């Protein structure tokens, strides 16, 4: 019996090495491939869309390389699909970053910048980007959240965030305002934080993803 194939989409804008290594660690019996080959991605059992940097550059490469079509086909196929960081933001309808960018539109919502000049309850400045460990508040029961609890900590690095719409928010986080830390719909799941940097809870999420069949 052939091993399950998980592809990490390579369009030149993701933290590919660390994501692949984390997946290999939690799923030693799964083939992990970092690839931009559309045929190989289509053959995969599980598909992951990473992303770092400015959304303008990410969306430009996604469209130039046909990744928008690859993602749409993967989602339509019902295969388990995971977006990470800017890979999550790219799934939204629109981002306010770079004077406004239309994204892939798989979720109806916007990506906004954190407010400048905010202070915490001790009067200390809340710097942008939001960088470091923060807790999340789970909103649903989901196969990717098995073994994860509200209050668990994850590692964030971002200046922009997704508005927390209840209909698709799997977990929220608060940094000045409350935003969506994880989103979901059907066979799609995505996280604003970096699970590959969020041991132990982040690795639990990645392991759950490898074992997920795309159903709730």
C-alpha cells in the first residue's frame, strides 16, 4: 500500500523548510513534498498553502504561477486543505495591506492592520507586528483541534489579521482587538499563527491535519 502524500505548495513565498520538517516529525509514514508542480499537487491526499511576507507579493506569485487555480481545484475536490499565516489571509476576500488587494475569496471577510498606538492593561505599548506567543480561545469542536485546549499558546508574527466572523472562526485571539486565529469551512482549515513554531500545540494541530479526512 502506497504512503499518503502531503504537498506543501511552493510558490516562493513560504517558510517551506521548517513546515516540511515539522510535518516529517509528526508524520514519519507520510510522504511530504514541497512542490510547485500542479500535477503533483493534484495527486496529493492533503494540501498545505504556506505564506510569509506582503500579501501583494504573495497574491502576485499565486496568480502568476496558477496557484489560485490549484487551490480552487484542491478545495473543490474535498481533500483536506490547510493554510498557514499569509496562506490563511490569502483565502479571504480582501486585504487592506498594500493599499488594498483582492485575495482568493474562499472566505467572505477582510484582513485589516492592527491599530497603531494601542496599549495593554498595564499601559505598555502593543507593538505592531504582533510577534511572539499568545493564547487562543477555541470556538468549535473540530478534528484538527483534538488535544488542543482554550488557553494553549501559539507563535504569531503578523501586522495584519482576519476579522473574527463567528460563522467561520474556529478560534480567536486578542491583541488589542479580537481576531480570528483559526478559520474553517468544510475541508478547509487555516491558522494565522505558525504551527511549525508552536510546540507542543502547533505540532498537535499538524498531526491532526495529516490524520484528517476533510470531514467534521
